[in-house]
C-alpha cells in the first residue's frame, strides 16, 4: 500500500437497533485523516457474535461467512474507489469515496464473488448434467485464487477491473512455484480463471480481456492411446490373478466401446438393445456431459458381456471396482505385459478413438457421436492419426492418383 492510500481507514460496527429477528444493522465508517463519513452496509448481524475489534462476526456458520464476505466485499470496493480517485486527482475526501463506492457498488463485481456464484450454480447441476469431480476442480481453483489474492495483494477479493496481464502472470508463477503443481493441473487452474473472465465479459462487468496477451503454457502432449502392438500384448499376456484379469477385461471393454469409467460403472442391461439387423448397441446418456452416445458392440465386447453375465448387481452389467484401485492394478498389468508406459483407465477411451476407430477408417464425426462429445475439437484431442495410418492413407491416395495427372514436357 502506498503512502497516500495508508491514510484511508475503513471500519465496521453495529447500530444498536435490534430488529424483531434479533439482528442489528452493520454500519461502515470511512476515515481519511481527520475526515470521516458513515454509511449503511445493508446487512444485519447477530450482536452476540460480533467482534468489536475485528469488525466481523465470529464463528464459521453460514450466517457468519455470508456477512463477513459482504463486509470484505465492501472493504475491497472502497479501497478500489479510493485508489481510482487518488490516481485521477491526487487526493480524496471521505464523502467522495463514499459516493463513488455507493454509486459503483451495484456494478462493481469481484473475481471470487463471481467464481463462488458460478460454483454454487454448478453444484446444483451435479448429478444432472455435470460431474462431481469437475465441481471439485472448480472449488480447488477458487481456493487457490483466494490464497493467492490474500498472500499477494493482502485483500480478500479483487475487482475484475483491476485484473491485468500482471495478475495473470503472477498467478501462473504462484501455481507453478509456490504451490508446485504439475503442468497439467496448472493448465486446469488457468483455464478456470480464463472462464471467469469470459463470464465477466459476457455480463459486461469488464470490456477487456487480460488473457488476450497471455498464452497458457500447455505441457507437451504425450501419446495417450495404446498402439496396436501394445494392445495385442495386453490381450495375449497370461495373468494368473483373477482380479488383474477382471481389470484387464474392463480396460479392453472400454477400448472396444469408448465408455469412460463412470459410464461403464453405471452400464445396465437396459442400455443395451438389439436392432432389426441383429446388431447390439449401447445407448446411454453420458454422466459427465448429459449428451447422448450410441455405440455398436463389437464381438470382443459382446464376449466380455457374456463372460461376466449375472455378476453385476442392480441390473448392472459388470461388478466394477473403484477407479483408483483399477488404475493401481493397471500399473502391475503393464509391467507383466511389458508395456513400458503408465496405464490409466482413461487411456482406453483414447485407444478406442484412435486405434479401434480412426485407424480402421471410421470418420471422426462418427467417433465424436460415439464418444458423446458436443464439440468435434474435443474429439480431435482424443483421436490421433497414427503414423502407420497416415502412411497407409497416402499409399492408397498414390495408387488412386497414379496415371490421373501427367506433366507436360517443357
């Protein structure tokens, strides 16, 4: 805080006017030197829980958190208005700051306030068309931003209008160095921040985009699908353990269908139907995105259904284990199959897109429908064209074009 802004003091107290609900109005006081003005915060607090010295409610109840959050918001806005007036005129009176604060209070939105509102709205959709893990990730990002703003700027929140390229670069550094997060997690946190800024743009809270000058440092992409050779090793290697055999079978079933872990976990016989031509299809609504997905069951997948028929409970096809256990077992399976890469269950979905489908000539549009993606760009991140497939396609193109064109002798 600079010398001029050190003259500002914002305090909060209760007006001894108890309502029929047993609450008192919270009042604010702006002091600049010997100049002082009071105002109503338009919130009420329980006088029995009020800390006079701190100017806050004690405890962690919903009421305490809500009132303290409002007080912090007011404090942030007053400081922002004071700095704006100082930058324009070099000095400010308490009444000028109050008028500027009250005039801008309705339109002055802050980053964490909007982020929390987003998370609350997102939580209501969990289990409907949003995934619980995605909501948890947003909560983690919000918590990391809260810590960053508190440690770096010594405030509880920050107005969107104060966000600039410096804020974004400092937060990126904070995540990488202070928090020691992996590159992939940093990408998630930065992407969430960018989404909040897009929301602010859409709501006309700000008319600029600080991310326009910033490029998220994405980690180098690694191959997330099994090659055909690795898939053969996985199929043919003998495993003595029945538990490992089951995990391998479920991984392979995902390689044949593209079903994610959670959708395979929830798969029921009611979601499998036979068409007029005798083919079996899986018809599901994906839990993560609530999008429709229709997948033809290949012979290998049908054999696995028959192998485990009756083992699932509650109409489910398979007796799935928890994902973390299966991922742990996949590490052991990879070692036994001499696959020198870390296997995770999600890699099966990538393998389905790339090896099972694209490499066999299935169009990316069809793959997108089967994976249940809303955007073809998402499918492009899953499905990669292998070098062998590129070579085969170019050889086929060469044979097709042979003799079709000729060069005119010069």
